[in-house]
């Protein structure tokens, strides 16, 4: 696998925001940025009986879109090596294949927001559900300033700190891939990692009397899960929060002040295809910060 940050481009404001975010990520990793546009494979031109070669509208638009994006990114992120190419195949399959060759795949997202009809996008959801590498979904710049950094508005100031990276930790199946991604993201940004985990307990009389019970058990479990990663990333400040009930809704709330939300997705197949899971689904549809979905076994 070649180490690149790959971004899928379709010309929307969301995908342009994703491209800028991906360029900053590539600079942070010190690796190239690959910009791709997915579409069915077609000949680049056809030859009518008159003999003149005429570009096909679809491929012409794709080439123009990629060229403009590459020039824009090269201007805004001069230190990043950028390549741009059209990839053949149906968008979902093509983007999944591109994800398999990347460190991270980045896609634009409308989210769901307050309007039920403004769907996340069937392509993005399908890619997130099936990709074997981390996928990050990014909202448009007019909705948020990605990461809380002024670069999003062309006011670069390297001294401006990043907001927290937030990890939604599933204590039922904590996975090293998810934990490493979150710790690494916080380390690269020199920011705090905020670990949030949910438990389905109820407030019992013993809890009201001061007996922590299940909550204390949860804190002990979290401490055990995080211990080796604190040792591996000693420079990362970590805070822990337990949430009773809907962890997804709480992650959405804290996304207002987050640099990134990190959640896991189990690699499992159900009758109608791959499944994202309720917490990740809630965060993908409603969070305003970039959301990283990390697949794991």
C-alpha cells in the first residue's frame, strides 16, 4: 500500500472542503495527497463519420474538475505533493478500491442536520460501511471551520491550537486500530484526546448513596484499555468521560468543540450488506466536526 491521503472529489462544496482538510492531513503526515474522481469508464473521445475527434462531455468535465482542484490545492497547500486522476468503475466500488490503497480516504458530507431530506449520501455511507481503511467524512467549510483552524478561511496561523480529538470508545469491543488512530491523531495535532464511553446503567439507590458500582467498573475498564496507549503516546493528554445512555447523541453534542470525532466500525456483513452501527451512524449524520470511521475485526 502506497502511503497517501486520498480524497474523493465530485465538485460539491462538501468535497472541496474535504479536499482542503485532506491536504492539511497530508502535510501533517508528510505524505502525498491523491485526488480522485470516480465514474464509469468511458472512452475520452469519439470519432464521428466526419473524422473529427470530439471529447465526451462526462470525461471532459471530470478532467476539468480534477485539473482545477489540483491547481487550487497546489496554490493553497504549496508544501503538499498533489496528484489527480479519474478512477474507473461505479463510484462506491471505485472509492472502496482507492481507500484500500490509502492511509486514509476523505469524503465530503452534507450530514443530516435539521432537514430530514438533506441525506448524508448513499455513496458516502456505502463506502464507510465497506471500506477496509479509515474513512473521514468532512462537512462543508461554510458549516464549520475544519479543526478550529483559521486555514479553512485562508487566514493561516500555525500558532492557533487544534481543538480536542474525541474518541467514542466501545468498551464491549475495544480495538487497537481505533485506539491507535485516535491517539495518533491527537499526537500529530499536539492536542488533547477526549475519550467518551457509554454504559447502559440506571441510577440506583446505592449509586445515590455514594456507591459507584457499575460506573466505577467502567472507569476501571477504560483505564485498563487506555494504559498501554498512554505509555505509547506519553505526550498526549487524555481525559475520560462516562455517559449514561446514548453515547452517539453525546458525541454529536461535543462535536461542536472537536477537531475530529473517531469511532470504530466492526467488519461484519448482515443480510442487506455491511452495517455501520448505531453510534457511528448517529455521529455521521449529525456531527459537525470531521468524523473518522475506523474499521476493525
